[in-house]
């Protein structure tokens, strides 16, 4: 962090903005700003009491406030990871995300006592941990995914008539949105097939959630599942799908139903034998900040025999981008090959390789998830928004890997100890 001073100083005498001293107050001077949609050059960003109070090319009068030199750097909104599963160590999970500039985590399934602790962390919103929102318990059939992964038992649903009661129970225990598991695991082989919801029950859960004004995302891993979920009225897909081919109209179909997609390319690449884990461990900008407890998850070897399964993913991404379907950045951390925070930077690179512009990829981790999940106090750099911020060296709108060269992270104006 490059601090110019903590003093009384006038940076301009004409057309200036006065900044007083206060908790969580500082100025980042002459910085490039990615505001959530576009890059703005030579900006002065004023943070007061944990909130962005000014974004201006005018210079500022500073009294007793920290001034940070942003020349050559880029200031971004704190990132979202729009698909994670917070682990048993709730605080450790959220802390690991935050050190990489991921200031908000969207948890896609949690249950039992861990969910209770997660909701406490959400309510406290401590400056040393990423913020979190959660689906709580997803709607799944008895014995369905993710029961095969172990953990405490969780409520399930068997028929459409139970949908309203199921959704009411989820809302009562704190679900911020509703998640549905519509996947029988058959994409991994017939011998691994699991029970799954039928179409009628999925639609009934979607309808019940919408009646309560709750967003609905559906876990899928095949094109057929994706089409069923979209037809049933899902707001978004949690994952894109794998396979050898994709229908030529899939992107147009998704766009016509106004869905968003969280493709989780890092996870799909792992399934396709292209695990990003080893590259994360080899990255000098990422590896030093990964806690020991997460490192073993990243040691997933490549498997070229599985690479063909990403063909459908690649084709579907091209179609979705051409059809202007909203794409959100998510990683499914901490599945093998992924880790909180660090994998977001990999996901951004994969989104660019898939066809998004660099600015579109950055929006996928900032303004788009904020808008999608109704968190309108963050996700962009403008007056009145939370000072959840990420300062990096270089210009990620030109080189997406510049997001990894982190200078500083702030949550609500408090600097994160990396």
C-alpha cells in the first residue's frame, strides 16, 4: 500500500472536495476506476466512514486523512463469488475469500448447525470476513445430491404438493434465495446415478418461491436438465453443463427466458480433466495467501482423457455470450481444484477465454451479481455504495490477470490484513 501522507494537505485550490477525518476514511488519488461496468481514468475516490462519498476527477482537500497513491493502479468493487459452499470453518472460509478481494460470497447449500453459524456471520458482517448470503438447504430428493457427499442429514422433498411447505420452511430458517438440485448424477456414469426431483416438483418449488418473491437458482449439469429448469421458470442456472455437444439454439433459448447463468468454469474444467488447482499453486500472486488447510484441495492432476467433456461447455458459453445472457462469476469452491477467493481470479480468466470482454468478465464478478441478488449497496464504485474495494497493479480491463496483483483490499472501508 502506497501512502502519501496522513496529514493536512490541499491537493487543489479550485473546484475541490473537502474530506474530513473519520473512521474508515481515506482518499485514493489518481487511480483508474473500474466502476462495475467501465474504466474511468485519473479518478480520486473518497471514502468516509466506510462508504464511498466521492468519485471525481477534481482534486480533493484532505484534513487528517490517509491519502493513497493510485497512479498506475486500478480500483475495483470487491468481487463476488456467486457460487460457493461455506465449509465447516465458517470464519476461515470467509476470511480466505476476503484476502483475495472477494468481499461477498453467495453460498449455494448449507444445513444444520453450520447454517445457523453462517446466518450469524451474515448478520454480523464483520470487516475481517467476506459478507455472505445463502440458499440454506436446497430442494433435493431423498438420497439425492449432495447427500452422497456426507455431512448432517437435511430436509428433502418428494412431491409437488409439498413445495409450498418446503419453501416456507427454508425462508423461516434463513434462506436468502431458493436453490433446487435437478441432477441425477448420471453424467458421471450409470453406476453413480442418484434419485432426483421430477419436473413437476421442480416447477412447484419454483412457483412457491416466486410467490414469496424469492430468487430461484437450479443446479444442473446436462443440457436437458438446463432446458427443463429454464422451462419451469428458474431465474438462473447454478453451473453450466458438460458433454460432447450442445444444441445450436441453446443460447437463444436461454435468452428468450431471461435467465442468468453462473457457469462455474473452474469446476467444469476440473470435471473435464483440466483442473486449475496446480496453476493456482504455481502462481506467485496467489499461492502465498492460501491457508494450509485449503492447499490439498488444489492438488488435482490433469486428465486429458476427460477433456472432450468441455466441448459442450465451450459451445454453450459462445452461444450465451452471443445472445447476451447475463453471466455471473462463481467457482463452487471448495470443490477439488478450487479454493475460496483465489479461484475467482482463475474464473475471470476462463470467462475471458470463453469470449467475454475483460470488462464484461469484471462486471460478472461485481455489478451483475450485486444486481441479480439484490445487493444494491455494493458491486459498483459510486457515491453512497459500501467501500468494499480491491486495488490492483496494472489494468485488468486490458490484462485480466492483473486482478491477481493485489495491492490492497478493503471491506466497508477497513483495510484487510493479507
